C-alpha cells in the first residue's frame, strides 16, 4: 500500500518499486490523502474542477503502475493535518487492504538534503501514515468501533519511507523505470516541461542504481516492524548460537 499527500506523489515516489512488485505478483493499493485541488498557478481556476482532473490523471497513472485501486480521502490540499480523523481514515484503509508493506514519506524530513522544503502535506501524510501503521492499525482498542464494524486489527510488517534523507535500502527498478515515466506522463496538469522532469527523475533513479550496481533504483529508509516468520526463526537460531558461543 502506498500512502501519499497528493496525486502524482506516488508516481514521483515509489512507482518503480510498486510496479516491479506488482509485476512479480504482489497486489498494490494507492491512497491519496488530498486530490491536489491547490496544485495550480491560476487563482481563478475552480479547485473542484482541478481536483477532478487530478483524480482522473492519478487513476490513469495507477492503471499503468498496476494498482488494484485508488482511494482518495478528499482532504484539503495545503491543509492536510495529521489528526485523529485522518488517522482513522488511514487505519480503515490499512485494515481493509491488509498490506504487508506500506510506502509513505519520511516524516522526519522537513528540509531535503540538497535543499528544498518538504511540502507540508507530504509531512502530514507521512506522519499520519506512520501513526496509522503503528500503533493504531494493529491495536484493537484504537478506534474500537472499526473492530465492531468488522475491520480487525492488522499488523503491517514493513514501512518503506520515500524521499528520505537517510535511505538504507535500494530497490532495483531497472525493469520498471520506463513505466514510472509513463505513469508520470499522466499528470499533464502538473508538467509544464515534462521532458525536463522525466530527465531529472531518470537521473535520480540511475544515481540510486549506482549504489547497488544496477541501471535504476529507488532508495528508501526501511523500518521493520515485524520480521517474516523465517527471518525471526533465523534470528533466534543466530541468537542461540551467539549465547552458546559466549
Ligand atoms: Zn506532492
């Protein structure tokens, strides 16, 4: 599951990894907290018209990436707040789709390494996603009415934080880099100079690829919440051996 602030964030973000995993048999779902109704330069533009257009763009991009579906939470663009109502909406999404892994922003990034302010909606969406994953989605006593409505607690095992200043894992997206660019192309309302943007995104992917010796990659900060059962037993065996050795 990918949780982001705006339509297009997921395609600038984890579209390469998402489409690679989906191509390999995973199921993906995208959650956009806002519909990008403030994503323009013209104050006379009807924000609802823009929101509709951007939802259409995101749905087209989501088809290219291969998500099973997209949820728009219709929160205000530029006014997203990590509050209890937003977290409840995200917990509902998580408990409905039951993802093993969630991709979201890194809530600790206010200023990107190399410059640039991380948009307030990106920060709010990232913090809300992290808080929804842990503890709320896995705690049956958080939003207890959800449980009574049949949405059982769910444990997300891994969080992949995109646009982080401290990436520590890289996912090979060499096979899906082109698809990521095609998905980005869907966001026509946001692309004044598409080719320049695509070149920048491709450059970033190949830069990241160099870290692991592949053509293209995306870097993430990984948070492991629950290890896979096999990994856990391996860790236990390792622990036992260590103790025996000591
Ligand atoms: Zn954005």
